[in-house]
C-alpha cells in the first residue's frame, strides 16, 4: 500500500513539474503570460564556487514565484548551508525558489557560497527555470544559461 501511494505521489509530482516547465507550448490556453529571466555571475578559485543568481520577471503579468535549477559539472560538498529558499537536489544540483515576482522587476537574489569536491580547473554551471506557475513564457531563452567557469577567480557573467 505504501509503495502504491509513493508511486502515485511521484507521478503526480512529475505531472505538476512538467505542467509548469516554462515552455509556452505547455501552458494552458488563456494562461498568465510572463517572462522569467535569470542573470548573475559565477566565480571559481581553489575549489570555492561563488554563485550569484538574480531571478526576475519581464512581464507582462506578476507571478507567485519561480524555481531555478542549478546543475554543476562536478560534485559540490552538500554540507554547506544554502539560503532558506534553496535546497539540494543531489551532490550536483541545487533548486532555488523565488518569492513573488512583479512584472518588469528583479525580485529575487540568491548568493551561494559553495565548495567543489577537489580543486577542479573548471566547472560548468547550467541554470534553467523548472517551474513558473504554469505561465506562458514566449521568451524561454533568457532563463536558460550554460556558464563555463575556469578556476581564475574572475567573475563570469550570465
């Protein structure tokens, strides 16, 4: 019985997440229209990885929030404290949930102070919206980024 409930719960979660994927074709007819965008910078030195993530909404409608997925090409030490609105999705993934996003505003900022396992020469970071409340986003390209970060200590802006 418990296994059946777990499978049903997992399937329901997958349906909810895919329904809010941020892709315009997936939005219901007459859905709210909004444009979630992520911007920020990443820096790597001596195995330390600093990530600044700004999540905003270019409108035209306000949103209750959005969830960004940050995927790293190397394992990250999960013992580090994350901001309250972020959680670990494994040793190479972090999810961050913004608060309400006003139309035409930059409303959410997260600062992540992370440590890579080992001392890599470079790390790539993939940032993407995985949930936007089911809004129709006609410009999904500005909420997907691939950032290559050499271990120079320099800021790499996305």
